[in-house]
C-alpha cells in the first residue's frame, strides 16, 4: 500500500503489543489496543488509508466483528460512506444472511443484514479487519458481501500473518491489501 510510509509502518508495528501463549500455548496474540489508544498514530493510519481509498468510489466499508468495527467505522466516516457490520451469528436484530466457515476446531458463522446495502445494486464495498490469519472469516465475509449483491472491490487488513496463507488464499477472489506482515 503506497500511502503507508515505511516510517509509519515501523511506528504501527512498534505500537502493537505481542502477548505470547494467548489464548493457548504457542500462539502469539497481537493486541491492537496499544495502537488504537494512541490517537496521533491511529489518525495518521486512518488518514493514510483515506488517501489510498478515496479514489475508489466506495459506497460502503464493511467491518468484521469486533476489531474490524474500529478501523472500518473510522474509515467509513473519513470517506463519507456507510458502514456495514459483519457480526457473529445471532447478534444482528433484523433479517440476516449467514455464512459458515471452518475453524481449526470446528465451525463458526457470521451474518449481515439482508438490507445492508440499502438496495443499492452492485454497491462498491471495502472489507476491513485488523488481522488476517488463515482467512476463513474474511472469505466468509467476502461471500456474504457478494451474495447480498455487493461488489467487494478490496479487502484491507492492518496485520497479515503470511505463514498462515489467508491473504494469499483470499487474493484469488479479491484484491487484498495488508499493511504489516508479521510472523505468527
């Protein structure tokens, strides 16, 4: 992503806390709370993303629960477009469409409101989340966007764990932009 300088990438990486053995031994949890509570750095990130996405004529930004809501909602505001939440099953109050996806230990399911794009045909949608690992949730979110008549023009992730190949697998369906690649 050209609008993100190497200096900003370094500051972003330095601001994200790594917590070993969380939620289980061998896993390093990437804690973004130390990024989002740093207002100047967070604003610089959102401003850089705004510059990159401003020319794409987006109609909506869709964010995946829960951390994707933070970046997605801020970016939708900055771009002056609607925000669409993609939530875990049973959390949205109106009629929904759902998509199941595989986890290491079973399955999970996410949902979107059936009227998420307010009837706009071929709505141009940016998918946003904080991290892509194996890509199961992101693929399910992409499928939902497309099933509801949207056109997912790009998927953006702050962190990418390239060893788990989620960004690579998702890129078969949509352009994927990541800001930081980190070993898992």
